[in-house]
């Protein structure tokens, strides 16, 4: 089965937690979350849980990669982006 990391997420800072939505790896395959490019120091709580919580986001774009390792049958990956917006960012001027 191919890895599916779920839909991208858009959040407003401060973000205490986001829940990932990866697909299940069919045994004996193993699914693992890892960090791609990211600001700050996000923490993946349970790297092998497709529905893991991730916390400690910084403002910006964090990429999380869901990898399913199916041994000799191959490995697939999918990336989800969590975009955290700054609520203090200036808004557009109104004429």
C-alpha cells in the first residue's frame, strides 16, 4: 500500500498540537513519521502512529513525511504540510 500522509493543515499561532492523518501500514509493513523542512523544533509524539500528535510548531511551514516500509516490496513516502500563520501579521489596508 502506498503512503498517504493526509491533507495539508493551516493553523493560527499559537498552536499547541496538531493531529496527523496518515494511512495505516498493513502488517508486517511499518509506517514512520519524520520531519522534512521546518522552522523551530516540532516534536512527533509517536513516530510509528499514523494519527500521532505533533507539537511545538513555529510560525511558518513544517513538512512531515509519512513513510511506509514494506520490506522487499518497496518503500513509499508522502508529505503533509502544516502551515502556521502569525495572528499579529498586518492585514491589508482598507481604502
